[in-house]
C-alpha cells in the first residue's frame, strides 16, 4: 500500500500545504482540528492512519492537540519508519522521539523557516498595529522588546514606515547588534523610562519582561502587541487594570500570509525528507 502523509489542519497554512503536497503526488490524509470540538474525533482517525504513515505533520504549535492524548496514540501506533514534523515540541515529546529513534523536525527550530517566517510575522504585526492603535506608525515612538529573528525584522520594517524605534534587549550582544543596525537600544532596566510617550509596544520575548513598572509609564492610549509564545511576556492583568489596549497575537503568518507560510513549510519538508 502507498505510504500516506497525515496532516493536521489547524489554520489556513495547512489547507494550502495540503494542496501543495497533493499536487506533488503525495497521498495526504487531513485531520481538521480548526473546530476544537472535533479534536477527539480526529485523534481517533489518527490511530487508523498511523500504520501506513510515512510523514506525520502536526500543528504549529503542537499544543493545539492535547499532549497526553496525542502521546498515548504515538506510543501505541507510531512506527519507527514514520517521520514526524511540527512546531514547538515539548521536552517530553522530544525525549520520546530520541528514545524511539524517530526522525523529527521542529519547524520553529529550523533556521531557514525562522528567518522566512520572521518576514511574514513582521507584516502581520504591522497589520495588527494599524487595527489596534489610534495613531499612525509614521513618527510614532515604538518599543520593540527582543532582537532575535522577529524583533530584528519588525524593528526594521517599522523604521521603514517612519517610526522612531527603541529596542529593549536583555543580552548585551543583542543590544550591540541593534545599535549597529542604527537603533537606540537599552537594557530592560531602562524600560519604564523608555515607555514614557511610546504609542506602541511589541513584545517578542517569551518571558515576563513587560512588567507593571513599564506598563504604568505607558500613555493610556498606547497599545501592546505580544507575539511571544503562550503565555507571552506581558503583565496582561496590569494592562487591563490600566485600560491599555493589549493583545496576545499568535500565528500571525497563518492569519495574514497563509499561502506564503505554506510554501515555507513545504520547502522545509523537502529539505528534511531529502536530508
């Protein structure tokens, strides 16, 4: 029997990815979990599909599927011939793959995917800021926390739109890089001072860095956009208490550029399979 590719669909990225893989001649079995009520039903189907699976493509992040239920199924039905892909695997899942000798790829740990996704994320950030903020990006004082792949691209795109960007970063080498790129960069110790007069703040750091001391210095009509993985790095309770518009915006590539994101994932799959 021809080997199958099992693809969990959690947003439009996987819809387009299914189309791409099918056109390449793969036998794709889709498990649609966009409706949370269907997850249990789709996991039941997974049991029957795994025996003939060559590729298992899990969501981004994998946490869109209950970890305990998924792990029970993988323990019982996953064969060593099946290669597993997904985004943001847990430590327990990685240990399971290593112990079983399963070949796997975490999309979010792939350097090329991360770099290409950063562009889509940055464009999504701009779209969200236009929706959330009462101000133009042009001439606005905007704080970007973190200067990794996403923080770097976001800062540069905001500057290209005329924003006055300040970068806050914990690591000295990140601040040095930001300064070399022409930004004012400071340690988080100066966060409250820099927050004064800022119209927008974008957090990319998956740790509590946008604290009460910083938030209370923001103008009340400022907005905070947190794109770090759950639970984000913002004191959301404080922001709500102070009436500051705040949003945890995850999966921006899937929301704003799903077809391009699907192409990025497809290229990663090709590299993984041929590697």
